[in-house]
């Protein structure tokens, strides 16, 4: 009899527990949070660029012997290409500071008749040439995940050849060229996109002013005697370039 009572009590307890468990509400479904990519722009990078450049040179000349003073605009276009290397530091957390150096090559070579007397055989010709260029620039930007908008500014340099020619009576010319490495300034803006871990593509606009270069043809004879003549050209450029860079260091980081 005692064993029968114990067995009955056990069955009753088990049935009550089963019913209580059946009455419990199912555990709610909790969706896992989405994965968010955090793009890390900090690090060194190296790359190349190619685009188009427009030279705008104002050429001034004077020939005191014939009381001539004149100016002429010299303009030219060229493909430009080169490479860049730099470092970015992302902070706070969407701002970016950086420094970049670049070197590139274009072949601008443009000239024109600057001054002419009533006699067509007496004139002065000027020519401006711009080749190797470079810059050291600071960068300030705003990042939004894979995108970067930035402004740049700094010191620029360029290799220039400024030429002046005197032609008298159509019998000959005396030509002088001043070759110089000009130092000036540059500023611009651009946009970049981190298309894959460590790979960055972008487009940049840049304005550069390399200042004015002077050239003199001294008094002489060739065989017609002539007095001294003076010329000067300023070198200003606008360019748009496509860029690609490889960034060293941490790639994109996934956060939950």
C-alpha cells in the first residue's frame, strides 16, 4: 500500500510539471544585429595618377631699342601622369589629416609672336615650356565609411624653360632660354573611395601657381646690331587627375 501511494504521488508531480511547462510562453526570437563595416583610413599609401592639365601663361616682353612693350597669353594642354606617396591619420572619428608628396610629368611647349613693328621682319617671339612637376601637400578630409572628401594645399615646384627671340630685318635671330626650377603653391580638392581592403581610387582637381620666370636677350649683333630685350612668363596650371593607391596597414574592420 505504501509503495502504491509513493508511485501515485510521483505520477501526479510529473503531470503537474508537464502541464506547467506546456503553459509557459515560447522564448521570443531575437535577430542578430547587422554587421557594420568600419573603414580604417589610417596608414601609409603609395600609388599613381593620370589626367589632363591646362597651362595658362601670361608672357610679357619689352624691346626698348624700338620702344616696344607687349603681352600675349600662351595656353597649352597636355596629358599629365605620375605617382604619389603619403600618410593619413583618421581621428575623432570621421576627420582625416594627411601629408602627401607627388612627382609627375607633362610636356607643355607653347610659343607665339609677342611684339611686332610696322615692318613685319622686326619682331620678338616668346616661348614657355613646363615639364617635370611635383608638390608636398597637407590633406584635410571628412570620411563617411568608404568615402573620403578632402581639400589639399602646399608647396609646388616645376621645371620651366622660358625663351625669348629677337628677329631684326628678317636676317637672323638672337635667342636666349632661361631654365629654372620654379617654386610656388598649389591647392585643390578631391574625393576617394575605398573599393576594397587596402585599395583606394579617386578623382582630384588641382590649381598650381609657379610664379614668374625672366629671360633677357643682351645687346649684340647677328649680323644686325640690336639692343637688349626682356621677357617674362608666369606659369599657372589647372589639372584633373584619376588616382589609385594601395594603403598599408589595417583593412576594413567588421563590427556587430
